[in-house]
């Protein structure tokens, strides 16, 4: 099982603390004591993640030596995923352009070899080693401390089953010709932000005192005073339990889970999301809580429980006829299959999420889901399908006058055209991206597209 681990090991290596779990925390029914949320924040300590069955993957490690929940022995690693992680690692550590170019030169040699009918593993491994040494040298110079983190990761990969063959890409003219129409290209930048989530239905407490306590906690949350918000929510929880308002208790658990999530205290976040899912009588809250739990496991690359929670979200959102939540959960399942390089299942769930997104009649949802599917297809080297999803996304976003997403989508489609060697269409798409970008306030995007045009 190999899943884009670069963000975790790079962040950890550069000193970002990750809260982790040493048991299935959503089953921790009675772990919340009456102590204040503020004290709880100070006392939490990071531990090790576990799977749904309690397995801890004790023999698995990030390249810097930190234990992780990735079992490298379960599945075959695909060379395309390794190449993607190399590029993402260079971005994550803030490598300058000259370092990225040097690394890219070796990765291009890997791609050239991997596209052959019978790739030579020795040549591929040699170029990956050279690329890893460049990144380690940059880390060493940056931290003033000897680093072999990337090279060790590569050495570990070489001990696993690796599919060195890149798939052949065949051009589908009917899809590519569609790109010429300006209204058919759009995309939203791939993001895991919760801003795009459908919020659970808001339940208003009937008791006046509880209502005041709940609103005060929400006010603290709104002005980013999260510790005070947690403390206030806990007081509201105590009173809600006292008067037997179980529905407000469920909603408070969701709010507490969200705050703990923001603090990266994942054990407490999972516990509260789970309590919200179990005690709420609102299927929307249940679905939303399962999506949040699935996302946490997904972030830590523990895919079995992540998939289970997303599947539960599909079920509960189906019961409540919440198409937006349902399409989000299905699309998250598609993401997991993409990361596992399970092409057939990934494409299946992409199709399902896109179909239900159409049923929402919500152009923003359709734009987001089809844009994400386009990115997933690119990871699977399904570029023709990616262009098709970009087109579907465009039709939705054009009706919302979202010029920033439109510009990014033209830009991304142009990159696919360049991969086909079709410079003329790439240039045409970048020109359209330029027009759309200059209708926005995103100066960085304008500059980026201008530079891309100049390089053609």
C-alpha cells in the first residue's frame, strides 16, 4: 500500500508535530472527563495511529524514521506514484527552481525509461537515487544538519514490488476537439478544505439558557478564539446533559470535533465526531461526522477505516436525500482508490460522484466534483478522461462566472495538451486562461499564466 506520503514525512522532518492515535479512538465511549477543554488541550500528547482492527503497523516508518501507518508490503507500488511524490516533495520542502529543475531532469529520464516496452529497473533506480541525493543535499544545507531522509525512502522502495512500466497514452480526438470551445474548460484547484463541505443542519436549542451558552461558544469560534470556544461548548454540553437535550449534545460533539480537528488533536476529534454520529437523530449530521472521521484516517493513510466511514456517509446521506453529501463521500472514495492506483474502482466512483453531482443541480458542486475527478484521472494517466471532466466542470463554473477557476482549468488543460505534443492547442488554452485570469484579483495567477505563455 503506497499513498503519497511525502506531505507527512516532509512536515515531520521539518518539525511539524502530528497528533496521532494508539487505538480506535471513536470507540472511546467514556474517555471525556469533566475537566475543562482548555486543560485537555494542554495535556494531549501525540501517539501512534492504528487501523480499524487495532493493528498498528509497528514495522512501518516514514523515511525519517518516524513510525507510520503504511504497510508497504500489501500492494504493488507504481512508478508513476513515486514520480509524483518526488515532485511533491520538492514543492513541500520549498526547493528553489534550480533544484526542482535538476530533480526533474532525472525524473524525465525515469519516465523515458518507464515508457519503454521493457523498462530497465537499474537505470530507473539509478536516476531516482540521483534525484534523492539532490533533495537530501538541499535539506542538509537548509537545516545545517546531515539528511538522508529521501535517499533512505528510495532505498526502502527498492525493497518492495515496483511496477516500472508507465501506461501508454492514446489520444482521443473527439475529447481533444472539445477543448477548442471556450465554454468547455474549467476546474477548481484540488483542495481538501472543509470550506467546500455541506454543513450539518443547524439545530437551535429550545432551552433559553442553553441557547445563550451555545451561541456564545459559536461567537468565540467565529472570532477564532478556539480554546474559549471549546471551554464554552463543554459548559453547554454539561448543561445540555443535565436537562436531557440529546440533540444539542450531538451538535456540540460535532462542533467540538471540528475544533479539535483544527488543533490537530485527532483522538479527541474522532471521539467527538463519533459521539455526534451515534447520538444525533439527524442523518445529515451523521453523514457529515462520518465524512470528517474518514478524512482524518485518510490524512494518516489508514485507508480501511477511512473507506468504512465514507461508505457510512454515503448511506446516511442517501437516507436523508442529501445529494451534496452523498456525492462528496463518493468522490472521497474515488480519491482513495486513485491513491491506491486501483484504476477500475477509481473510475467507477468518479463516475458515480459525477452523476449524483449533476442531480444536485448545484453548479458549484458539479464544478468541484468534476474538477477533482479530472485531477484524479491525471494521476492515473487517464488524460483523455481528465479533459472530459474538465469540460463538465467548465459547463458548471461558466454559469457561476468563476473566472479564477476557469483560468486554472484552461491552464491545467494546456498542460495535458503539451503532454500530447499539441503546442498549438496548449497555446490557445493558455490565451483563454490569460483572459479569464485578468478578470480576477489573483495577481499570482495572472503572473504564472503570463510566464507560461512566454515559455511556449
